């Protein structure tokens, strides 16, 4: 695939190229932060759904219900170059289930070769079988979705045995890549969140939590306010006690309604499986494409979009929007929490 294998945190011998790549990534990242602090709208983070195909049927997810063509490997590389040129530093490949793509290792490898902080979001069903194929190209995090203990998770995800497969995938990643459990808080699992955090500590991995968004094509309910408040207050306490919760305390306070925030969606670019940019985000547009990166550049799209209409938006509580927005609002708590948990 590539003659020169990339080095990562888990490499036995880190050469000069590893530390040089880390330095260059840091320079690009702080350049992007500085531009945004100065009022120039520039994407730093990217969520790229490489497929809508999935081997699970999650009740809170609208995307497996969609049918959309996918980019070829050649087209993926074209788009990744454009994203890098636009200033994207951190990219997470997601789906659907990204490991269903036979060329996912090549896509990840090319992302790494561009110097981008490369992560993967997976349901874990295929992770044990494919971790050796992809791990060396993940210099970010492998996020594995767990939405409850075994019975609850399998019910929410629609396939019996998927909890067991996810756990086996997490264990298989040990000493090969950083792993974080990714949990969506819904009515069905709100009373198991504390147990999931304890499970993450037992497995010696992190856990990232977000509140579900009620997409029109999904069958999901957010928890009652009283249950949510009790759970979030407990999460804040557990984080202070040293449990491996990667969310910032201030994000959790946003979920409580104890902290205000305003979204800065221009810091996060979302790309669909066929290469469309979703503007301003996939919450407001539910992944309807705005412009194709096969035909336009990111800077051209960013310059023409009317960002004024979303400058005061706080319609969702998804951490992928709230956390970057807090950082770009000079929230030092969110910033230092992010520095502690960023993996390279």
C-alpha cells in the first residue's frame, strides 16, 4: 500500500518523521484556531461519512435508511486533498459502518499521509477482524459505539450479539490504537450510563457521551428532564473523580442547561458518502447536500455561504458541535480538556 509505514504512539521505535509530523500538525492546528479566533471562518474538524451502508439497524440513526452512491478511492483522495488544503487538521471517518468499505484501509492511509489526525467511528461488528489492517493508519482514535449494557445495546442497535462483538473489538485494539466508547444518551439507556462509564474504566478506554438528536427519519426519544439531570450531575461527579469521561465538564453543563453556548458550525465540515458538503451541519439539513467537493473547493463554498443565519444556533447538543464551539468561544475549561485527551 505504502512502502514507508507510518509511526504512531504505539510504534516501538518513533523516528524523526513521527515527531516532525506531530510538530507540523500542531502548527496547522493552531493556525486554524488562530484564524477562527480572529474572525476568519475556517474548518478545522471534519466528519466524513464514507458510506451509508450498515450492518446494524439503530433506532436513533437515520443514515442506514438512506441510499446514496459512494466515492471511488480516487475520488476520495481528491476530496481529502481539498479538505487538507482548506485547513482541516482532524478528520473522523464514519458511516453507516465505514469498515464495510473494502478500501477503508487505503482511505485511512492516504489521510495519514496528508498529515491529518485520523480517527474512525465504528459499531465494532467488524473491528476484531479488521483492526490489524487499519490500526497503523489511526493516529487519532477508534470510536466504538456502545449504547447500553448487553440487552439494551442489542435492542437499540437492532441485532443480537452486537454488544459482544463491540467488546471483543475494543479488546482487540489494545496496544494498537487509542479507543474511546461512543455513547448516545436516549430514553432507553439513561439509567445505564453510569454503568457504561464504569465499564469503560474496567476496559481501560475513554468514553464520550452525547445527547441524541431527534431526526425526522429516526425513532428515538431523549430522556425525561428529571432523569437526564440526575445522570448528567452524576457524570460531572464521576469525571471529577477520575473516571475516563472525555467530554469537558462545561459540555456536560450545557446538557444541564447550566451553561449557554452558541454554535460555530464553520469549524466543522461534514461530507456525505458521495462527496457533498452538508451546510451548515447535518442537524439542520439532515445530510442533504449543499455542494459537491468533486466540483468546488471548500474555501469557495465557505465564502459564499450565509453564516449569519446560524450564528446564534444551539438547536442540538451533539458534542461534535458543542465542544469545538466552546473552544472557539475562549472556554478555557473545554480547551484544556481537549488538549489532555487529543491523541496522536
